[in-house]
């Protein structure tokens, strides 16, 4: 069987810290004729943060109308930081519309997606070829997920660099954490943008939940809900969990 590899360099989409793909394993994966195959390769860190939490970092296939993965393979939380891993999702049926690198819960429900590939982009002529996703180096820990899955997607249009840091808040890669954690707000006197270990005292939590639209000049709850229509609750819970686990 002839294998054609489609290389999708998607580091910019994910907001990766680097594009060093590490060592790519030179293995041949036999593809079953029942469907397509996706192989994901990445140099991973932060997986251990999800151990025992009920969440999994997985390569998962989703149908058009479901938040729950029809099929998935999970990255083990025991993978050491900096390790290069390869994970193959094979026999992908025509029911699967997207294959995603996602954080899912124990029920295979999508919490947040980092990378999404539309399987309809691959014609029947390539139905049995391997689609190779090289993600480079990626942090999938709690904060890494927030950066790649939330800040890069919904926030840096206003809170980016190059003179676009509204309220002096820069949420771009490498700047977000130091601009948030235990930093006084420039808009709400006496409040911290994120108060380590204290969800309710954090302005970030308040502006993204009920009543938050009244706290600042811009409606941040509306901005977030427009970007995360199907998983807004999960996104807010993810942010709160990160805040809760910060040590004062």
C-alpha cells in the first residue's frame, strides 16, 4: 500500500513555544482499508498535571453534532516532560468530521481543542493515506492549555503585543503568566488580575462569569461565549482550576 504523508505545520495555530519537532520515529504504520489514519508527533511537557484529575489529553475523532468523541487515543500522563511521542488514530470512519488534539474528560467529552483537522478536506482518493501532524514542542499542562486553547484564540486580539495590550495586559506566549498572576488590576482598584489559589478574588474569574459584563468597559463574558459556544462552561471551569492550583 502506498502511503502519502501530508505534513501540516500548525505551530502558529496552536501557539507553540517552538517548532522543534524532535526525533520523528521512522516506523511504517499499516492502514486498515476501513478508513483514514492520523499520526500525531510532538515533544510533550505537562501531561503529568492531569494525572488523577479525570481529564485526558487525547487524539480524538468527533462527529459534526457531538461534544463527545466517537473514538480517541489517550496520551499517558506518565510521559516524561520533553519526550517525543507519536500517537496513531486509525480506522477513522466517514462519520468523523474532525480529528482533534483535545483535552477530554472521562466520558470523552471535549473540554477544549488545541488542534482540529477537518477530515472532509481529504478526498476518497486519499482515504487510506496517513495524515501526519507534526506539532513541534508543546506544553499541555494547565497553563499551556489556557495559552494555546483560550488566550491565543480569544484574547490576544486585544491583549497582544506591539501596542495592542489593552489595560496594559499582554496575554501572548511568554508574557501571559507574568502579566496575570498576583498582578494588580489597572482597571479595578484593590483587585488582582489573578489571585493565586483564590478563584473568587481573581478579576479574571469575575469578568468571565455572571455579572462580569458590568465590571469593565468591555463585555468579556460575551467575547468568550462567542468563541466557545459549545464548551463555555468547560472553559470557565478550566480557568478556575488553574487559578485554584496556583500556590500563593
